[in-house]
């Protein structure tokens, strides 16, 4: 029964977050700027539960993002998996479960994500796919604010 509850919870989180990402990016994006909810949740999951569950979620969320875009299929999935792995490594070095470290991780992960997608594009097309200065300079801090909000809304674990 506990296993079934964890599977249902994971499915609810996956589809709920994917729907929220779609809704926010298509209907509530002032000047075309919407936070990368799936990236922030992948980093938060890696900080809270470790790299393997976050890598699984990041892979499938990345495939969801790849189906919505026109870039290289699999690039978002690979980027989110690598970010989940890196955030899982950082988890062992510092207390990344609190709001301030979550914000810093979200900002750094956002910049790494943009640069990684541009690098993948450059490898395959010999053209660096630049997201633009507005996205590169504003969205990481937007993601950091979202990470703080999620960290403050998340229920505390007992015994921690």
C-alpha cells in the first residue's frame, strides 16, 4: 500500500508540475518570461531526496519539454538529468534543503542549463543557440524566487 501511494504521489507531482509549467509559460508569462518550474523542481527534488529520484523526474520532465520545443530532442532531458546529478552531489556538501541555498542552486542551475543547451546546439549545428539577454539575466532570478517560495511552502520532515 505504501509503495502504491508513493507511485501515485510521483505521478501526481509529475503531471501536476508539467501542467503548471505549460499553463504558466503559455498564459502567465509577462514579456515572455516564465520561470522554469520543472528545472526548479528537479533541483529541489535532488536537494531533498537525492540524485536518483530527481534524475528520473528530470529525464521525463525533460522529454516533456522536448516535445513542446523545436530544439534537439533529448537535450532538455539530458540537461535536467545532469543538473539533478550535480544538485545531488552538492546535497552531500552543504545543507541545500533550506530556502537560501535552494535559491542559489536554482540561479546557478538556470545559467548552466542555458549554456548547456547552447553548447549542445553548437556541437550539432556549429551555431550557438542563444536564449537572449532577457532570459539569461532575468529568468535565473525568477527561478530563484520560485525556489524560495517552494522551499517555504514545503512541509518540514519530522526528525530532521
